[in-house]
């Protein structure tokens, strides 16, 4: 664990491989305005803990780290949280020279990620329910992969408000892919395991599309698991080529999908109705999530622990 002079904290998640193929830095959300010091038990921090754990478990070839910002708010220009993010990135660079870094951010953390996403060694971004105002910079992301996952029921940052920025990012040359979950809200609590899986899948997408993916090919991961640019889930739950929805409203696994060993469904789990894997767009030649080799799984287990803790803390 590292602590900056401003109060930011960088911590490792799980055991890092001796020579990681990539680094993942997880950035939690916050508020528009608050200079209150961030604490480990804050809901915004707790929300990203299980996502970081799932990424470390599903993609064991990466070293996952979490950053706790020094303050809770963006505060007009984001100076404090951007400073914290660059401090953490510098530590990772010194610890693992020349290893590509993937930024995973939620809400304010996603906004921070897009501001520093053009820095050296950043391979790309995974933005979960991102706070992305239309006038935020996008040119720095040219050539970077940006994976976006949003919820249609997000009232804090409605999905339509991010479309102008996403359009600017695409125009600037970023490789943007987007998935819209019809049931998703800003907190990512409803059907949280879907958010977890798409976050891990997004990390894999960034790495396989970025330069230096030879280490992943050698590790047997390949190029599968990509979320296509046209990855929006329709209101009627219609599924593209990646799979089909059964007549009883259950999701039928696409051909070639291998169920991970040791998978444990959370207590109270119910099959989602109307959810489908996004289909890759015509502009993407990589295999979709429904084809073989979706992810390299290592005894993946979905745990409710982190979210049960967060839910107990809810007002």
C-alpha cells in the first residue's frame, strides 16, 4: 500500500503475477463538489472493490490496483483527483516499467480516467456509468481503446448526456465500443454480476486491441470477448448473432461458451429477462462475446460479500 502526501491511497488487489501482462488501475466514483477526505468505507469506494476482485480473478495475468482519491469531489476542474490518478500511474510505471496500463473508472472515476487516458503507457479505458460532459477533452484518446458500459435507468448521469462526448472521442480517433444495459442504474447494484463480467471483459478488450498484445496471445487468451461498437441491448431484449433468448425469457448460452469451473451463483439470483450479449458491429473483425474463447477464466466465483457490505451501509 502506498499513500501520497495529499492523502490518496494506492493498494494492490490479490497477488500480482511476477511479470504481469498488463496493469489495471481501478478508480472509484464521487460527487460533483466535496473537499471531504475520502474514507475506505465510503459507498463510492466499496462499490468498486468487488469489481476489482472479479477482474483479478477472471484475468489472472494482470496486476490489479485500486486508488482511493484524497477527496470525494471533482470540484470544478478535477485538479485533486487527476493529480491523485497521475501519482498512482507514476508508481505503477516505476514498479512495472513499460507494462501497459488499463484504467477502469466508475462515474467520477471514469471522468478522471478520460482526463489522464492520453498519458504514456495507458493502453485504454473501461468506463462504467461514466460522467462525461460534452466539453471534456477527447483528443488525447486518439488511438486508445475505450469500452463503455452504461445503464438505461441511470438517473445520476443519463446515458443520452454522454453521447456528445462519445461522438467526439470517436471523431478524435478513439476505438469506442459501448454497451447499454436496460436494467442498469448508476450504482451498478442491480444484477451487479453483469457489470462485473463486462468490466473484466472490457479489460480484456483493451489489452487485445492495444499494442503489445503478444504477451496475451502467448498466455492463451487470444482476441475473443470483445464488445462491439454496436453493443447496445435493445428494449425488447432482442439478441444478435452472439446468442438468442429462449421462449421463457431465459438467456440461452451461445454455442462455444464454456461455463467456468467453480462458478457460484449469488444467493437470490434470478435469471435476467431481456438481457443479451451485445453483438459486434460490422466494423469489428474480432470474435464476439458469444463465440469460443470469451475469457480466460480461473475458477471464477461471483461473491456477494462486497455488495452486501455496501447495501447494509445504504441510507
